[in-house]
């Protein structure tokens, strides 16, 4: 059954960031992308100490779009085109880097006062070559704007793209599917063949696919064209992601993604030289270029 349904299983690499962990499945040595998804991180779940919080200082991106989606907690976003937004559970922050953007992510003061919760998924989407150097943009889509599809014992919020007859309003550049599936005990939902490439990720609880247990925090790349039923015995939360298969490779180095290695080298030089725009309201600190980044592709 495994060979019939699962093309590839990608186990996470975990990083302790002080107070919370992130679990990364893309990019990895076995695989760089699933559809346009080229980075897949689970943040937490964690409950930080009172008076503390996450402080991701300003840092750069090129040629990608970041998608932040929370299960619990809140994050203040600021970027170099002047966007300011607080993301809360069930909403979407979509930041399109294009030819270059810098941003920061920090816990709001109200969260620090009570001890911030942190639980959610951050992904990056590679942009089609025609859109890699587009102007930077930011989009916040509220929870109430995202369609929810319900089956007995299951609710699926569509974050991006079209699934189960419903379409999210979130901007997409390549054909993309992305959903947050919450399963009650005994709940189930069909997983159809709606994209070239698809993957499932159990973020919380338990789930099976046509009776096959899925390990938490592993990314299961589904075989193209297969249909199956996702089910949970005691309750779970599963992310479905994917989309069109890219015909040209993408390279990843630190926070930079591009179809061109030369373009990534230029971005490195630009950040080192201070040539990226500053983040209004958060322009004192920054993250320097690492000697050895934790995020790289393996072409």
C-alpha cells in the first residue's frame, strides 16, 4: 500500500531556536520542492516565558513568496515596503519578495505580557521565472475570508488555491493547493488528485491514509494521480500542500531562492553591503549573512 500511495517520505531536521523548536522538511537532500513549495517549517508548539517572545530581526528574501499560518499565538510582521500586520490563528500572511524585500517577525507586546504561545507553519513558495523579479508585495487574508469545507468529523480551511469545490482568495503565482485539515476522533476527508504534486504533513495528533499510519512531522509526498482517504483515530491536524511541478530547478541559499545562482550571489553581496531597503519602525537590528546557512538546496 505504501508504494501505491506514497512516492517519498521526508523526515524533519529540527533546530532549537531557544525556547522553541522548528522542524524543517523542505528543502532536504531527498527533495527540494513539492509543487511551488520549497521551504516547509513547523514552528513549535511552544509556550514561551512571560516577558519573552520571538524576535526574528530584519532579514532579506528574493524571488519567493513567504506564507505564514498560525495554529496558536500571534506574530507582528513589518517589511521594507511599509507593511505592518499582526497575524493570528487561521489567517494568512503572504509576502512576495520579488526583486527584494526585508522583513521582521516579533511577538506582540500583548503576547509577551502573558507568555507567548507559538504554533504554526511557515512555508516559502518559489515564483515562476516570469515573476521572480516582480515588485515586492504583501497580503493579509483574514480567517473569515478563507473558505472552510466540512465533512462529518472534519473541517478543512483552504489557505491557497482550489480544493473540494472551493477557492481561497489568496494570491497565487503558480498553480498551488494548501489546506489546514482538522480531524476529530473518527473524522475523515478525501484527498483527491487535484495537483501535479501533493504532500501531507501531520502537525498535531494522529492520522492515517487509507489505513496507513502517518508519522507526525514527516512530509509524505503522494504518488501522482492517487486518491485516498485521510482519517484520524483520536484527532489530528494535517496540512495538505502542493501544486504544479516546476520545469526548471530552483536554488536555495539561506533566505534566498532563485532559478539563478548568480542572482543569489548578487543578493548576498547586496545584503552585506546594506543595499536592501530598511524596515520602517524596525531598522536598527538585522541578521547578518551566515558563514554556513542552515537552509540550502541540494541540486
